[in-house]
C-alpha cells in the first residue's frame, strides 16, 4: 500500500541531535520536585545527554494516583535548560499543554499513545502548534492501528510541522508476555517501509516496563536501523512517583549507551560487502519468484476446489480439514527452523485468500 509522502526536515537538521546514532531523549518519567529535576539533569548532562525529557502532565488510568505536578514543573525544566544547556521535552495532550510549553521555552514535545488514538486531540494540538518550529514526536496508538498512527502524522504535517518523528513504545495486550507492552515490531517495520524518510525512535522503557529488558529492546531497535531512543532516567528510581521499575539511573544509562549496545551501520561501501550482499539478494529474488509461482499455483487449485464445491452444493468452510492442515504445516515448519507464529500467520493468510476465491466462485450466477 503506497502512502502520501510527508514533507519533513531531516532529524540531523533539527539542531538538537547529532550523528552517530543513536539520538537519545532521556530523563525521568515525571518531574516530581525542583531538586529531582535539577539533580537528574545535572547527571544526565555529565553522561552526554543533550535532550532532557520529563512528564509534566501524567494521564493515569485511575483518579487519585500521581498525575504530574503541572505547569510548575516547566519552570524547573526551564531552569535545567538554562543551567546545563539542555534541550527540554515533554508530553502534550491538549491545546492548553501546548500553550504552556510555548510559554516556558520547551524545545520538543511528544504525543502519548492515548492522545495519538484520538484524532480530535491530535487536530487540536496540530492547530495549536501551527506556525511554530517545535519538533513533534508521535507515539504509536495504544492498539496496533497503523492508519491511526499515520493519520496523526498527516494532521501534524498539514499544520506545517516538518520536524516530525515517531516513537514506537509497543501496544497494549491482554496476553501474558514478559514486557509491559507488546513490541509487534512488524507494525513499526511496515511504517518504516512506507515512510523511510521518517525519523524513528523507540521507547524501551515503556515497552519493557522493567529495566531488566531495556538493553535487549534498545539493541533490537538499533539492529532494525532506527535512529533514536527515548529512555527514562531518574536520579533515584526507587523513590520515583511513577514507573519506578522501568527507570535507569544516569550511570546505568551511560553504561547502556556506551558499553552495552552496538550501533549498526546503515550501509557500507566496502567491495566485499557489496559483492556478497548482492549475491545473497539475488538468491532471495529467485526464491521470492518461486514463492509467487507456488502461491499462484495453489490459488488455481483453490479455484478448482471452489468450482467442485459449487457443483456439489458443498459449503466453503471445512474447519476440521483446515485445523488438521494447519497443525501439519506448523510441525513441518519447525523442522525448517520456522517460528510457529510465523507459519500460522502465513498459512492463515493463504487460507483466507483461498476462501475468498471460493466464495466469489460460489456467488457467481450461472
């Protein structure tokens, strides 16, 4: 599916991020006190952080929990900006938030997952940011709705916002997984495929929900070639008023960035690399052609089956047959080293296409 091109200013022309990757936005989940904001800013600046984040307004599921300190926190961040030469960033969820940020000289804002899911709020924020030069990062919506994510980007871009990027923080799920949010990397990869020019950040803190997994998620994002990371860091995470388990100390963040993760090159001009990769890609092209031929042949057989069912007055769906077939291909797939979920997804897509073909045949009038 093709998408309308966005009018963007490249990330490294924003005046706050520099190569090499990753570009990093770091700071506490929430601004809690002037002392906490200033101390965390001081230590993060010492470990090389340039863009300092803190939540000012915290959208909480239940009332009565800590919902942020409000606009007074922007005064503390403004002081950190002045004292340590940092760029400052926070989340906005309304027109009022935008105006407060403009008043206190916030350099970058982002839209949270719940805001991205609400086109009315996105449009309100886009209108409030019109004619400003503030970069905007857009987190994915709570559920894996790619069109909703793209729609938010389009609204902001139409308002003249060209310093635009996304943050992948994973998706809410009822399934029991090791992370707080389901990465569903395929959604991010699809967005990257449609908009290769769009800068991509990953939020391993919210994706993980626990600092134990931040390194592996950060590395995965860099392996995929994404440009940046938004990571929560607190001077004393054990005392944090929100999301204490997923915040790193500035020293832990420094170890992560400079000792634990490896940044991959986007490409190489080395002749050996070029020769080898071209040969391997040529092999893939041939395999892909064979896959398409096999799928075309399979659909021809599905059409014949549809004709036979129509002539015999037999229903299209044969669930017991399909359940048995799916179990067999999953077992065979494991023998080829293919992940079970991958095999299920592929063959369920093939089955749906086959059913659609047969449905068209049965629906045809004689």
